C-alpha cells in the first residue's frame, strides 16, 4: 500500500467554493475531502493555509531562458530541461505545456535563426519517459507564420508525439503584438542585440516573407494541429476581424489578445482568452498592449499564463482572485480552466478520483508563499 497523505485544517479551494477542511491523497489520487478544522493523528496541519489544485501552465518561454541564458550561449539541453522542471515545481506548477518554436529563417544574413523544435521535443519526451522530471510535461508548438521553414518543420511531428497545443504566431512588425513598429525595433534590438541601422532592410524582408508565405503557413499549421489532435490557439489577436478568422479555423484559445475589442470578440465567439500573469502583476503590458487587469475588470480573462516569469502564475492568480472577490473562480484561471480547454479531464480540480496534483500555499501581506507541492501524489517541492 502506498502512503496516505492527509492535509488538514486548510482552506480547500474547490471548483466553486472554498471550505475549511482536509484532503487525503493515496496512490497518486485524491481519495477523500472532508469539512472541519480537525487535525487527525498523522495528518499535516496546514494552519489555515490554502490548498488548491496544482497549477497548469499552457504557454511559457521559461525553457528558452534555460537553454540560452545569454545571447549565443547554448546550454546543455538535458540540464536545462531539469532546471526548468524544478523551477516550475517550486512555483506550484504541476503540468506544463513547453512552448517550442517551429518555423525558422535560414536565408537572411542579418537575422537568422535555425530549426530546433524536433530535437528539443525529443529531449523533453526522453527525459519525461525516463522519469527524470518531477512534473507533467506536454508539448506546445508555436508555429511562426512569418518564417521560411514552417511546413517542413511541422511535417517532422505526428500524432504519436502527443502535441497538446499548436498556436499560430505572426510576429511581422506593424500588426498584432507589434502594431507599433518602434516597439518591435526596441524589442528586437534589446533582446537580440540587432543593429538599428540594419532594421529597415530586415523589416522589409519580413514583409515580403509574410506576403509570400503567410497564408500558406496558416493553412499548414491548422492542418497540422488537426493531424496531431492538438488544441488550436491564436496569438496576439488585435481586431474583431482577426478573431473571426481564428474562429473560422477552429481556434478555441486566444493567447494574449492585445485589445479590448479582440477580447470582447473572443468572448462572443466562445474563444477562451489567455493573458500573461506578468502583465497583471506589473500593472500593464511591456509591449504597450491592453492590460490584463482591464480584461479582468471586464470579466474577459479566462486563463493566466506565467509567460516569461514562472513565479508570476500564482501571484497573478491570487491577484485576480482578489479583484473578483472569488477565490474559486480566480484560482480556476490557473487550474480548472486551462485543464478544460486542453482536455485534461483528470486534473485541475480537487475532487475524489482526480489526480493528486496539489498545491499548499500561504499569504504574507497578500504575497503567496508556496509551502508544498505534490504531483500525482509525490512531493516535488
């Protein structure tokens, strides 16, 4: 028999309410939930801490930061994957969809970036299959529409790779995330150290690339998602027309809509909106787009993503819970809602028979402090 773990005297965050009670785990599953502040013999006294489902991260760039901690540095990948895994576990994330770019630029001498998705996915899956990773890892392919090699790279994946999400990204300057071209210039020069004097030629190159291959690449990415059985997502929708196009493709997730107009259109189309927790925590978008809090105030925020700061996910969920005055709904943005939209029916809620992905955290002056994390009933942080 596997050990029974009992968390008692806790604020248990259920799907639609918060109760004072206890939770039992055994064999990787939740086996009981009860009410009351009693602490049985052998139980862990949580002292009134919150107990919630482990968080589910649908879009994170964190692995890229470990792979390339400095420009032109390629860190050993397996070590980077393990470091990434441990960091997420320590922040309360128990399921992650690791975002990997597909689609490269190989001909432009001023700004080239090569293919890496197939190798990276293989390394993640191999590490997962050997049991080296503490939390549950899935693959999210970010299909870069403005690229040269997207179709070939998508063809390297198939149904057996268990791709969970395919998102359509178009980073052509002058639209979507970079409607303000100067914001694009600041971003590309700051992150990649490009020479500003070379940017006009590079931007013209991108315009030509998008005009020549953009439509073909969108169709190929949608077809690939259907072939894999993956959830289809859009990225940086800005206008109602873009949302309508997303809806026509069968997209059900909108990552980081950049305007209130797009968020309203997503709501009307039944598309769930994902906003960045760093946007919420910082009080605004670093790209100058719509603030996540504005969408929370309008009840147009469905899911939070840690994006580029793993620790932001729990902090953002706490903040949106306080904005709404509803802990169950607020924590649902990082638990039940992402689970539902990527069809992970075994997790995302605390209920008998569900996977024992469990997070215990307290608050110190409204700052969430992770106390313990269990993934499939195993203590991982």
